[in-house]
């Protein structure tokens, strides 16, 4: 199958590209290396160095004519979105429209869109369900929510098949400390440098940490199953930053020091996503226990 992956030089995108190539697909990567890296682009993929915020992304997708487009390219840094909402919207909203137009021009059957649990803001109750109201507390979450709506409306108006996946905090090898959900990567890089782990606030904030290999499997399933739904890709487990530190202490031979600073604006306090819809609609469940995922990530960091 011919596939296009926007953001295929990034953390999650590069894992997805590898899995697609391993099963024999022809894979096209669209990326401008804003945060992705040239060395993350699999040599078996065809690289299109384009900015999705510009028309060239549409033209490239039209020419590729992929059956399935996985749209992962994004400005995925919450703090950057607060500093520069315009840039964030250019990439995440305008960029998504360009990708959707490219899908139409290229007669793409289906788009799978990478969205985020961040769209809910600070919810009154957990675990979150897909029907719960979205109340973004950052421009990043707002632009992702807006992009979701464009994906759905292109489906309604133009018949483009789509699935919106809202990820929890994805972690794993190749993640950099900059993007969304980067706390695991940040901690790993501090451990490697022998520096204290810096915790914003009291460390009791929770996240739903999902391993990148499981996220790839959810994406593969979403290309074939599901029609028009919005689906969580998560573990449905709440893990506090303090628990994460405790797990890292078990993995790391040396001392693990922790320093505390103030909580950051735009950061969500608690997050946990129900994942029953993914099981029902995609036949997907997370398979990697936190300890195993952290161990694989730790091994990667200690060897780079
Ligand atoms: P990443 O920053 O590693 O990957 C994003 C990729 O998009 C990079 O390769 C970057 O160079 C590319 N990109 C950015 N702007 C671009 C532009 N204007 N034109 C072309 N390419 C551009 O981030 P990631 O963690 O792999 O995230 C992938 C997707 O998953 C994003 O859409 C993100 O919002 C979403 N997501 C990630 C998480 C997480 O925990 N990592 C959680 C929820 C959702």
C-alpha cells in the first residue's frame, strides 16, 4: 500500500514509518525538520522536505496519491504555543487544512489524525471519555481541537474517511525532551548527564503514559478499522510524576536527585483516558507495562 506520514522524521512518526516499511508498504515522509531529525527518516522511505503550513504540502500529497495519510506533523510544544499562538495555528490548523486538501487532490481513502488528551484541559472527573467536553487550556490544545473539527468536516462534506486518535502521554526511544509529553525523555536525559530531575509543582500531577510501540499499533489498526470516530490511545492508568521518579530509581544504578520548581501555566494537573472505545472499535489494547516501556527507553538513552 502507498502511505504518507506527515511528521515522519519525528518521534512517533519515525516509529510508525519503520513499522509500515517492515510490513512492505511504500512510505512517503513529509517533514520540514522543525523538531524531527534527518537521521530519523528511515532510508527505505521517500522523503519530501516540505512545510505543511505552505501549499507545497498539498501539492506533494496530491502527487503522491497515498491510499492512507497519517497526519502527525505538528507544532507539539505547549509552552511554545503560549509564546507564539500564531505559529502554532499556522502549523496545526492551516497545516492540517493543506494536508486535507492534499488528501482530496490525491484521492486518499483515509486520514488518521494524531490528536491529544490535552484538548480536555483540566477535567472535573477522570477517567475521561471521548464524549466529555473539551476545554483547552493552551493554544496547542486549541489548535489540535480545531484541526480535529476540520478533519471531521472534510469527512462530512467531501467523504474523506477519517479517524481521530487522541493520545495520552507517549514515551519511548527517539523521543526528544521538547515535544508534548516529553517528561520521560527529559528525565532520561538528566539521568544520563547525572543531573537532578526537575519537577514542576509537587509531582502529584498525573499522566496516562502510553508506550510508542502501542501507539504505532493503534495507528495501523485505525487505517483499516473505525469510521469517523474520535478514539483514545491510552492505558487508562494514572501515573504521577513522583511515581515515575520512583520507577526510574529502580532502573538507575546511581543516585536520582530531584529538584522542585513552580507549576507551569497551561500544564494540565491530572490526565487519564478511558480506552474502551479503542478496544471496541479498533480491537486495540496497550500491551506494554510502564516498567517494560521505561526499561526500553532507559536502555536507548544510556546507549546514544
Ligand atoms: P515530534 O515533534 O517528534 O514530531 C513532529 C514532527 O512534525 C517532527 O518531525 C517535525 O519536524 C514535524 N513538523 C513540525 N512542524 C512541521 C511543519 N510545519 N511542516 C512539516 N513537518 C513539521 O512530536 P511527536 O511526539 O512525535 O508527535 C507526533 C504527533 O503526535 C503530533 O501531532 C503531536 O501533537 C501528537 N501527540 C504527541 C503526544 C506525545 O506524547 N508525544 C501526545 C499527544 C499527541
